[in-house]
């Protein structure tokens, strides 16, 4: 943006005095409260409105510049956006943090107190949703015209409480006290149809035409959330859809006194945006979920076309102005939806409609787990979206014809590639639809993309060479270092300036400082401050004592068997046994920190949480060890607790079964904050090793190829049980009720799974894991070496900035460029 504009925004609005006046005004005129009776929450809302005023000016100017430049835009379609809090992010990105802090101080209010009153916008489950949020930040920071589209869930990701050691889910009503960041747009509302039937008729030139009619209508109403870039005055938009009844209520019922049936339809349709599905990596074929998907896709496409036609009139130009990224297959119904609009509404010929569609769409795959690959029963899809099913059949028919042309007689290949899975009931494979309808498909780490090409989508890779590519994930350095870790940020800025915040590769300037003993000390001091802060939070919120002078050994992420929190816990038990056997053994005093939510219906994951808490109890009550060994489960892991925990971590556990974690992004956040990774060669861990150097990371365990080999040869977990005494003892303790004396059978399902199946090769990796952990301990005893390694991690994580990731998407997939103003 030009300097004259910047001047315009800053001069009046960024001075403490102006901010102070503005807060007072908003308190009275927006919130309607007297300063004498106002609660902290009232002040927080008033203050957020002040910040929002500054956002909206920049937002309008940014949108105007996109129109002026006739910019090609990218639309990021995602069922999930896991944003977290926005206040600090907005203050720092607009460079008004200190001015605001002193303005509030003059009013007798501490910014820190207000900050903690904000609810997380938790409209996502985990990695996929948080990635979408990092991408929005990077697009805005890079001056790219990127717009997010999703659902405004009334209830976000559930709140996790631990009661009697077990996860209990509580609804997260994040909107109850108002959301200061959103702008409702009641004038932007689109009709979305479900059900009904397909009408066939003769078009003007004698052609067969189709129209989808009747059924039920729901309204999608827009809410906009401004997304500020880092100190560039760009503010992009996240548009979320909320479901509203097409008719508020049935007046005839109402007049007859049947009040509840009068509002029945309203309740039913508004259910669509009521609650986020809390399932991470397992596809539930619920009708409501398919409705959610089509609901936001249909509204988003209508909105995209409305924007296009506001200053264009030739639909052929659409691919020059519009790119649409599908965040996993969840929005893949957009492909037949665009075909429907182009053919049924604009009366384009199939071939032309298909060309436009495939030029516009691209698809990111985020998982190889078969249970997470979405497929919808043909019956269900045909009932809710009859015209889409017809179009999917036709897309598939034409595709399979081409396959047959290339591989005549190879019906087995056609069966494998088909969009329709004929195996168990007929189902629509959404990933196949997404690949066929996109010009690019990407995996999210080098290893993952390689596996997509060599196995999961191998036939597609042969059929469409160069369509499947890799774009390794990244994280935004603004939220995950600059904001979350002020002590380390300040130290880095002092040492090398602040250019790294928008160009993370600049952290390499820290490399020469890695063996400077005074820098090492200051680096360690920053870590200690973060550890002390976390210890205070833990004391305050959980009433538990953790010692900041112990090694903070952290595994925070969704609880899933393939992520192997159980393997970590078995290491904890083995360490405990060591102390039981040799009470005076010299060990590195450790605090094992776990955090993460389990899907509410995921029995094994919930049992693992319970075992973590049972083990923590036993160790807490054992005076002989509890000064040197502490296990802590931090409840309700979310974006905000992540920002408290990650800067304090020293060891980062990234121990998924090789080949199962698509990328991981927590691994990047932890390493960037100077935590050393202990991990398998899985997902982006491989590339982290390449960047930081094999000597600065602790790698152990079976590789992807070895895992595959073991599976093929026939894997026998009992062999490890029989031949490894340390392992045997740990498994027996879990199985015989050592940690659950009041219910000895409690963990039988875990032990049976380990001994009889062990799909995740916990038993096979246990020994190597223990040895690796000992290697780490030996280095932790030499603080200079540990600190040097930690600095070299931070210094060499530049590649994992989501700015780099987004630049790759922009160049290799979207063909969009920054807008200069
Ligand atoms: C339909 C049910 C469902 C829900 C969510 C299936 C699959 C998902 C996601 C794909 C799960 C997910 O979040 N995947 C994670 O994506 C991250 C961002 O790319 C990666 O870093 C993680 O490795 C991957 O597990």
C-alpha cells in the first residue's frame, strides 16, 4: 500500500489518546454501559470494537484495490478454520499493540486481563483447520487476494474436561457473549436446495436440458471476519455461512395455535450450521455432514460467481479470475455443483463447462488413512442432491471411457479408478471425484506426496502424470513465534533485527550465534521464562505443581492410535520402573506433558487419555520418585493452550507410525520455538531433519518401507513381548491393573490390541524409542550442546513458514500474484 494511505490510517487512529477516547465511546455507544458499572468483559468488547474500526478501514481499502486491479482471486474452501483468539494478532499485525496498551492503562485497565477474556474461534478439529488459519494469515501478509469460505458453526470444537481421569465433552457456545470480529451481512443470503427432483426439458435449440426443482430450501447468510496481514495494511476476508430458515415460520400453523410445529422447519434447517463434527480422521457418513458440505459449497460458488459478474460478462474468462482450492474432499461436491450451474443455468456445452471447471479447481489431500477417505452412499447423495448424482455419473462415464481407451480390456483398472465404489453398497469416492475434477492435486509433505503417487493414487498418477505434486505444509511465524513467544522474539530481534517476521529464512543469521556462550545462555533464559510462565498457569488453572527446572517433554496433538501417545506413555512407565528398581539412579528430572482431544466416539483414544491420567496419579502418589518424574495431562488443548505450552517445550514428541502422519504442523511449531524433536521418519519430520541436520534431531524407529515389509511378512507383536523384558513388564503392568487397582481389567482392550494386532507397531518401536530417549538425556546433561542444538533448530526452520507454502501454491497451482498498491 502506498505511503500516503498508510499515513492516513496511522496518524489519527493509532495514538494512545485517540484510542482511549474511542474505547470510552464504544463502551457507552456500542456496548451501552456506564464506565462505573462496566465489567471486564464490557471493556474487552468495547476495546475489540476499537481494533475492529482500524481493521475495517484497511479492509475496505484492500477490497477496493482488488477491484481496481481486476485481481485474480483464490478462494480457499474449507469446512474448518481453527483461528483461536484474534485480539493480540490484530494488534501486532496492525502495529498498534503498544499504543493500545498505554491507552488502556490510562483507563486503569491492563491489556493482559482483557486478552484472556476472548473465546477461541475453534471452528476446526486439528491440523487441517489450523493449516487453513495459517494460510489466511500468510495470504494477507503476502498481499495475495485470498478469500476463505466456510461455515459459521454456532458450537465449535467441544471443551474437554477431565473428570475422574476421563474425557468429558462440553458444548462450546463461543458466540453466546457476542463475537466482536464478525460483520453479519443479512443482505448477502443465498438459497440452498436439498432433495427435490430433476426436470428434463427441450431447450430452445432442441437440446436436452435439465433443471433441479422442488425439495427444501435453506438460506445461507454471510458473516465476514477481517484477516489482517502483518504490517502491510492488507486486510483480507473470511466469509462464513450461517443457516437460516427460508421461511421463519409457518403462519398457518402459528395462527392455529400449533406453536412448536410452526417453528419446526426453522429449527431443522438451522441445524445445518449448529455444530462442528468433532471427528478427526474418521469419516462418518451422516446425512447432516453431507448437508453441511453442500450448504457452504453452494453458497460460496454463488457468491464467487456474483463477484465475477459484477465486473465481467463473459463466463469463459472465469478461470482467469478465479482459482478454488479444496481443503481435503470435504468441499469436493463443488465440482459437480459448478458443472450444474454452467450447464443448467448458463447452458454451456459439457466439454466447455468441464474445461472451465478443471482449470479452476485444485485439491489438497491431508491423509492416507483409509477410514478418513470420504465416500457417500449413492442412495444418500441421490436423495439429497439428485442432479449432482447424475452429473457425477456422467463425469465418471467420460473418465472411464478415456481410461478404457488407454488400457483396453483392463477392467480391473477401471474398477480401481472409478468414482463409484461397487464394493459394499454403492458409494461415491470423493477423492476420485476431486482428482478428476482438478488440474492439480497436492500432498502436504514430501513423504506423503510420494506415498500418494506410489500407492494410494498410483493409478491416477499414471493416468495424469504431473497432476499430483507436493507442497509441504507450513505455519505462520507471526502467531507461532512472534506472538506466542515474546521472550525469544525479543532476543532474536535484538540479535538480528525483525525482518525474520515476514521472511523466516532470515533466522539463518542466528547460526553463527549457536556456539556463542552468552547467546546460548540468553536463549536458555528465554526458555526458562516460558517454562516458569507455563508452571504458573498450570498452578493457577489445574492446581498442580510442575518444576521449571525439569526437562519439559511434550506431546500435544489430537489423541489417535497412529500418533502413538500410548508408546510415549509406555516410555514413561519404563522410566518409572527404572526408578523403582534403582531409587538412587541418576536420571534427568522430567515433566511429561500430554494434551489433546479424542473424538467423542473413539473408544481407544479415550481409554488412552484415561490411562495417562491413571499413570499420572500413581506417580504423583509415589514419594520415592515424584521429585524426578511428573506426568501432566493438560485438558482442553486448543490454539490458546498451544501458544502457552509450545514456547515452554524442550523435547517435542513426533512419534507416529512411519507412513501415517501426512505432515504434522505441531512438529514445526515446536522446533521453531527451540524444542528438539524426537521422532520417527514420518510426515514433515523427514524434511525437518533435512533442514536442521541429522545431528540436531533425535530420530528412531521403523521407516515407512520397514513398516510395510513387516506387514507383508506377517508382524508378530508377541515376539517383542516375549523377548524384551522391559517391554513385557510395562505391558503387564497396564494389563494387570497396576494403574487401576480398583478396576484391574480397565485397560484390557489396550493390551489385547497391543498383543494381538498392534496395527501401529508400538511394540516393534518400543526398544528403539527407549534408546533414543536415553541419547537425548545424555545430551540434556550437557546444556551447552543442548542449547546449541536448540538454537540451530530455530535458526534453520525458515523453510516451514506458511509464507513459503503459500508462495508455492500461488505459483504452481493458483497462478496469482501479489497486488501492489
Ligand atoms: C471426514 C472426516 C475427516 C475429518 C478430518 C477426515 C479427515 C480429516 C482431516 C484430513 C484430518 C487432518 O486434520 N489431517 C491433518 O492435516 C494436517 C494438515 O495438512 C497434517 O499436518 C496432519 O498430518 C494431518 O493428519
